[in-house]
C-alpha cells in the first residue's frame, strides 16, 4: 500500500539491519504461514496467519535478498519500489524486478507520491521507468504524508488530494491496462477522506490491529501487517503483507489481471 523510500518516514522505509543470522522458517498454523517478527504484536480478532497468501514489499534497503528462499518459504507476491516524485528512481528496482520474475513470484511496481510535483509529471516518470509487462501485478500508488521530507512540506486539502490521485491513476491505468492499487496509511486515509475515492483496490497499512478496526467499512485486497517481519531469504527485517482471500481466490484475482502462476 502501501506500502523502500529515501525520504519516507514510516517504519517500512527504514534500512534493513545487516545480520548473518539465518531467519527461521514460518510456523504453519492450520496450513497458513506464521512468520517471525522482531517486534511482535498481540493481535486481537483476525490475525495475519488466518490468511494463507503472504507477500513482501521491498526497496533499495533490502540488499542481499534471496528470492529463491523467499519463494520456498511461502512468499507468494512482492511489491517493489520503482519511482518517487518526478526525478527519483529506486536503484534496486530492476534487480528486484528481474529476480522476482526469475523465481516465479508475481511482482508489481509502486510509486511514492510527492506533493510538490504534478500528478501528470509523476505518472509520466513512473511510465518511463516501469516496464509494461502484462504478467506483472497492477501498478501501485503509494500515497501518505512524508513527515521527514526536507524538500516538500505541502499538505493539500482532501479534495485536492483525491483529484490528483484520480489524475495519476487514470494515466497509469490507461498505459498499463490494469486498475491500479492504492497503498495508504491510517492517518492519511482519515485526513483525506479516502473512503470517498471509489473504484480502486486498496492495500492498507495496519501494523497493530486488523484493517476492519483501523479502516471501518473499507474493503481491501492487500493488508500490510508488519514492517519488522523475519523471513528466510531476507538478511533483516522486511515488510509483510497478506491477500484477502483463499489460494483459489488469489489465483482467480491473478487471472483477472492477466497473470499466470508458474
């Protein structure tokens, strides 16, 4: 959602600590993976391991990933940072993009939105750098407040935010032929009334409670539940996500987006 960025201030963008420790394989609970976590949460209600289809999101800070190990340990998809604003590309994007494809993990690219550039300019930048691959997951707009930005303090009102999002999303959808996914955070969703932005699948960040508690009434396709997950194949903490559905529904969702599993 969503969900590594040079300037972003949330936990999922912090540099992965270097470690030689081999991460433990996931515990299996009723056939679903339950990954270890360096900062575990006492979940109430529905828990991440109630969902069978898990994935990661990665950026320049995930150095040394072993994508073969990720796939072998129940990682079913990956979202990869590609661009930010209108002049920044993630230096690890193409490496992650190729490696995920090599091992057969469905992967998609995300763009981190920058409020001091126009949506048209940012959409063109994303299109310039992300291959038009019919076998890729839908593109993602990652939109959230960047509290640590040193170059842009602009905070548009909710109506402007939603209008700019629609512009970006329309351009991206027209180019890639797939309905984009929106990644966002609880504060940004609430402050900009994103519940009024209909018609797009959501990837929601919620690392302390289930999305149904944090985003009441909102439907979602992906849930980012941890920024401190531990997965074999990653040298340190990594973001973890689930798909909202069974393996059969996952295959159906992929097929609807023109993606065939290997």
